[in-house]
C-alpha cells in the first residue's frame, strides 16, 4: 500500500506518521509539505520525517501529477490550521483549504487513487447553545477556516463513488503532545501557561463549549478512515470524530489543568466580548461505525502527557504567545523576513542593495 500524507510537517502530521508507520509497517509512506513549520521541532535530534519513505517539499496548491502515481490512499491534512491565521489571510485560507483540496481530489480521481481521507472540523457548527450537534445539524461556520471546511466537504461529495471513497473526519479541537507542538490550542495553551507561569488567563468569560480530542486518537481515526469499508457509511461520509465525554466548557478545562498542576491560578476576563464559537457535539455515529477506533485518551491523561512533554523539552517560556509555538507568529516572522509573500508562497529574499 502507498499512502500519501499532505501537511505532514504540521502539528498533527508527526503523530499520524508515527501511527501509520506502526500500523502499516510495510506501506510506502509519502509526505508532502510546504514546510512553513519545518523548524518547529521539539526534539531536533529526531526528525519525524525519518519515518517516511519519501518527503516532498511543495505547495499544496501546485501538486505535480506524478506524485500521485501508484497512490492507494490520501490523508489530506494540509491547510491553514486555525482562526487567527484564517482571519489574517482569509483569501489564502480559502485558496489552500478549499480550492487546493478540491484540485487535489480531482487529481486523485484521475490517478486512480481509491481512498481520500479529509481532515475536516467540528468548527463548522460555529454557535449552537442547544443540543449537541449531529452530522445532520445545521452548519454555522463563523470563520474563514470553518467556511473552508464546509466548502470542501460540499465539493468533495459529488466526486465520491465506489472507486473513490471519501471520508471527511470532522475533528474536535486537537490537543496533546506532538513532535511539532502547537500552543495556540486551548488545552495546550492552558497547560503551557500553568507550567511556565503558574497562571492561566481565560480571554473569554469561560462559558463557551468545546469538544476536544487527543492527537493520538485523531491518528487512530485516520487509520479507520483509510480502512473504512463502504458498508460503513457509503462512498461519501462526513462524521464527527471525538467522544461525548470530551465536551467541556473552557473554564472547566482551566480548572482541570489547575487541579493537575497545583498552585496554578485562573484569571477570567469578565469584561470580554462573548465568544460566539460555542458548541457541543454528538459522536454517536462515529461510535456506531468504528467501535474499535474510539478515543482512548482522557482529559487527565492528556494534561499529564502535555506536562511531562513540556518538562522533557525544558519548557519555561512565560512569553510563549510570541514564540514559534504560535503558528501565526511563525508565518508573520517569515513574512517580515521576506521569505513568504502575501499569498504565503515562498520567495527568494532580495539583497538589501537591490
């Protein structure tokens, strides 16, 4: 089997690579990434890409056809990954997350690829203060990132057929340790703040709901997406990925971190504008379709994992919100150095004399 992983050099990619290497030991694993965050490695002695057979460096907007030759399954992770980046680069977000995804899917059909696993998001539910959202609930995307996921699912559906199985995994908010750690995710942020400064600052009033999932369980769901039989959902499937036990209010997450890291103080911004992004999610469909691939990590173990992982890299930066652990900061730094243009394309840096 030949598995093609896009966006493998992000936060989720190294975890997925490790998992697929362990569970498809004889597979040829091929990665493609533009490498915005290639140097954001926690343990520089071991590059996650060493577990791949081949690593390509390319813009997802321009994937050469030859790369898909002989590919059996695509795991499509590549994309602008959060709301702050999407807000700053809204047009580019839609180009990369939506238009490039559909272009890749068309290339995959032409190349005879049989399986397409798309990393979608529960963020498309946006604001929902009533019952937990199911796959049949109305979509209410509030950001460019969320809209890009809605558009991509919409345009993938007509391409699905018996010979081209499409699985859209609507992931909960990611958390947990990775070889390319991000700290611009709510639980990761709280644990890092507790470790570095002993204080968690909640920028909202703490009441918004979020479903969470550990990156290890995301990787397990991707394995299921690759193996999924057509009897489990048909040629096209969009399914919520997570656990009903992992729906939390933001303030509850902070309190769980404070409990796990004694002495941590919590500060809530009571004057904050309401965060409209609040939703709970129902995961019954995923449980019914993939009983053997249900999340295994829980909140206490994930907090412990993050705490120990940060200790292992001697993390103590109380100003980490301005560091390479924040993806928008990395992109802004590359822009300021003249390495990326406004379309987030690599460009040669001009000499100051030019």
